[in-house]
C-alpha cells in the first residue's frame, strides 16, 4: 500500500490534531451533544449519503414508516461522530470513567476472563454497532489480556496516532506475513482476541443470510477458534442513555471432533451472523449503515 506525500501527510495529521485539541478542551457530554447536532445537520439538512442510506433501510425494514427510518439514519450517523469523539479522547478514558460510562463493565470482564482461564484463549466477535472500540477499550482497562488486528493507515503519522489511541490493547498489523502466526500464538497462550467480523470480503467466502439479503463474510475469526479450540463470544456494543452497554449475545464453541475445519468455521460464522442479525434488527440505530461498499453487493465471479 502506497503512502501519501509529505504535504498530504502533514496537512491531514495537523487537521486531526487540531480537532483532537478542540474535542479534548470541552466536556465529554457537550462534545457528544455537538456530535448529535452535526448528525442532524448532515442527514436532515445537507442530506449527506441520505438517499443511499434510506434505500438500504427501506430494503431491510419495509414495514417501518419513513419518519422512523429517517430517525435511524440520523442516530446511526450521530453514533459514527460520537465514536470519533471518543477515539480522540481515548487516552483520557480511565477505569474510573469506564465505571461511570460502561454498564456492568467489570462483570463482563470477569465473564470473559473465565473463558481466558480455560487456557485456550477466546475470540470476541463484535460488529460495527455502537462504539465497537469501547468493547475493547473497556475490557482492556479492566485488565483482560486483549489484542486486536488493525490495518495500517496510508498516512504514517495517523497510523502512529491510531496505535496510540488503542491504549491498553495490543495491536497486530493486518496483512503482515506473520499476522496469522502471531494471532494463533497469542490465542494458544491464553489471550482474548477482539475481532470485527469482516463483512465486505470481495472474493467468495461464507455466504450468510444477513439483513434481508446475502452477505459474503470472512470465516477467519471462526477458523482461529477452530484451530485453537477457543470459545467464540458474540457480543454487541450499544449506546443507551449516554452510557455503553456490552451485550453478551452468546458463546459458541467449535466441535473438537469436526473432520472438516473449514466447514466447522463456516458453521460458526453463519451462527454468529444469525445472532448479530437479530440484535441489529432490535437496535438498528446502533448499526453502521454508512459503510462505503454495501455488504450485500455481489462478490467477484458472481
């Protein structure tokens, strides 16, 4: 992946640090309220990505009135902006802050720790819902031995900034020749692996029923669990009353006697996506409807 030129690198990084300074100067709740206001302006006044997003929502929820769909679109956009605010403030999100803003965070950490204590690690699947970063930030802040995978940014200064914002989470770089080996080794050492199910893979992988259509989903997360014998925790983050809720949806366990590991990983992937589909439908305003390439687009060769 080619990096950007020095002018673009410094301009983008300077703009980012400027907004970071502003966001960190004002109180948290004020920053979140401002983010909600800008979401209203973007969706209802300027119509940013509104036509495309409303089409997606109508396709998934044909029974819902337009007014409710517009509200979902607005809240989803606000969630993106609020997640950005929290990313900029990440180093300030202490354990004390988590106690006030993450519902029963310590309890969920202990539950996840019980899986880690089995000695085979645990794979935690969290979709793009609520502030998905908060699932990792909070659990790591409470002491869960957590690692995650992230793509390298084209801007090296922003890439370094992002790594700092992950705070207590160890990050494995996606695309490296040793990535898969690192992940497997960390799981086998008894650690927790936080992963966003990859819903936008271009080449055929696992086809699942999702949001009223067919999605092409990576089986990679489930395959790590199959190879290491790790349980899979399916969870969803959502915002509720200005706080974050970590919903532990289910714990899936790979069949140790499965003859076909690839098929077992596909089975677990389908089950995880079925559960996530149910939760997204319950709280659609929490879901990231604005992704650049819609997850239900046909894949290559189809």
